[in-house]
C-alpha cells in the first residue's frame, strides 16, 4: 500500500492534538474508537452467550478498550475487563472518565485488576481483545504487560488487537521480545506503517474512522510543533542543536537580521552567526553579547564577500538569506553565487525579503532543502505572475511554483499557505492585527531557519514556525493588546515550543 495511506505514530499524535485544538475532544475520539471496535466484533459474533475478555492498559489504548467494553455489554455480550497496571497510573483525563464510568457496571461487567504478573488469570472466552499498548510501545515489553501478552497468545479464542498489536513497533514493524498475534487488528484513521511489515502478528486489518475530518490534516496546529520538538540529551555538545548563518542587513536595516538571530536563539539553536557589512555588523554586535558577527567588507553584500562567507557556509547547518539585505546590483549578483555555494555544501536555505527579490533574477530548481517566504507582492516579483483570487486555484498555483523550484513556499497573508508541491497546510486561525508591526516576518524567518539548522524537514519546519510565530504573537496580544514589538513575540517562543497546546486558551475563531 502507498505511504500516502499510512501515518506514523508521531504524525497520528500530532493529528490528534490538532483535532483537540480545533474542538474535537480526546474523549470524543476515544468514544468513536471504542464504538468502532464493538461494531467490528458485532459483525463477526452474535451476543448470545458470547464471552469477551478485554485486556486494558492504563493509557489511551486501554481507554479505547474500556469504551468497547461498555458498548459490548450494552449489546448483551458477557464482558470481562482485565486492567493490567495500577489505577493510579491512569493519568489521561479521557481514560479516567471511562474507567470511572465502567466502575458502576458491576452487574454487567466483571473487572479484574492486575498490578503484578502473578495475578494474571487464564483467559477463557470466545473473543479476547488486546487494548494494552497500541502505538505506545517503546522497547521491550516489561512485566506485567509481558506476561499479559503471553497469556493472551495462549488463549484458545478469536483475538482482536486495538490499533496495533501490543509489542509491535507501529512504525517499523519490529518486535523486541514478545508480541500479540491477532486474528484481527482494528487501526484508526490511517494504517500505521509497521502493520504492513508484520502481517503475521496483525491478521486481518481494518481501518476504522474516529471522526477526524479531512480538514484537520490541512490545518496548522500545535501538533505540528509537537512533531518537530526533539529532546536535548544530557551528553549534548555545543553545536549539536544547530549552527545557523544569517546573511543580511545594510546601513538602514540592521534590525532585521538581529530579530532573526534572536528568534533562532530562542528556538534553541546553539550557534547563530550574522554576516553583515562591516559597520552594520558592529552595530548588531553592540545590541547583544549573544551574537557572533561576521564583518563583511564594503557597504553592502557583494561578490567580494564570497570567500569569507564560504568558510562559514561549509560549517553551518542552515542559512537564512535576505533580512534587511538591500537590492544593490552587486548584492543581486552575490545572491546568485551564494545559492551556488549552499548547493555545493548541501546546506538548507531560507530566502526572505530582499533575498527573494534577488532570487527572482535566477529562479531555478535548487538542490538543497529550500524555503521561500513571500507575501503576495513578493510572490508576483518572484514568479513573474499574480496569484489567482480563487483560493483553490491559488493553492494549486503555489504548489506548481514550489515544484518548479524544488522547495517549500510559505505565502504569508490573511490565510497563510504552506506547500512543497505535494503537501499543503493552511493557517487561518493564528493571526492578530498587532502582528502587522515591522519585524514579525524577520522573527518568522529566524524561527524557521533555526528549525532547519536542527535538521527538521523544510516543510515541517515551516508549518511549525508559522504556528510558533503566530501563537507567540497571540500571547503578546493577550498580555499587552496590539501594542506589541517583534521582540515581545520573541520572548514567548520558548513557551509555545514547550507547551504548544497552551495556545488553545487564547485562540480566536
């Protein structure tokens, strides 16, 4: 099956976060999942004298099993629940609510609590349901889950797994020490890649709908930030989390590259270099001791600076080119050469502002991860044509342009459109009128450039950057109204990255 029909565990988690952000609660999704499990069992077995044993874990997969238990019991099946783990380990609110609901069903559901492997009973029934782990499996199974899986496999009955057989890595299909062998696996929304690689554990495969509309997959949300966040290991060294070079600034616009650099540092980039004409670089260096400035000869970027810049391009992980750059004739020629250099060293590149306008002179397919960030006026200069007014036609036009340059285009506007020609996301929620202040685009470039330097896919970095920038602006608006500065937005970047779902408190529909 095509990868277009699959979804990784992290992608699914991000999608569920976005669904919650747009008003579809976790308990709604859990109810739909549990109901889907019950429906598939009803298709295959009558309820008369049919015993169903459901092994539930303490996470979301277990919550799906609890909902299925409630539905099956209501339909006349004889239901037994085996909770594998302690009640105190149930932390998700949606699972807590479903566990509470099942407690009152003392006449219709038998509940067995297993917090030790020695307490696991023999499974005797017509149908056994594995709702232990799902996509939450990481590494080898441990007691008492390990023994629960072993008991499940020994049962002489029809076996059903919820989402993913417990013990199977949902993305790779690998099994470390033990795995449920199911006759039927009911997965949700889309197929997890590992299911296609380990069919002997999966049995028949059903994809069940849990009520996620197609629009959820094309909207920017907090899940897109969750997806790109990487843990910082204790043994990390300087530079492990990105080196970024920002090329920009002139005698008038020293603030633009400065704002991009500040934003990149707040994203968590280890080293940010700002390359600017000599006097401008001195001015930037005086603003903050956090900057490393590269002082270029001359009053503006020119081909004479290539040797200096080449030394830095070959040792950084991404380049942002354009903030405050200016459009001198020599600068346009220099941009052409810089694009060639980043291609030689295969360094991801973000082009913004004057960098976009200069690139319009040489527009061609670039062979490195590339992000272009035009507004409608810049897009017209860049591509030599205006965008259609019809939204669907506009999306298609931008998609064609993205394929032509082999990059990601972020069209900034009342509704942001982000596409790489294959994938499309739009942002129509996270905007506020205060962000018309000059410099917010430079902040966005610094955020996206910083994520590129950390090895994030260009499309993923761009959609996450759009959310981070917009959500930070909304927090500022909540705190100060629309009297904001771009530096105010920068201060909120860590909050949004650490807790992207917190924006749900300030979003506006």
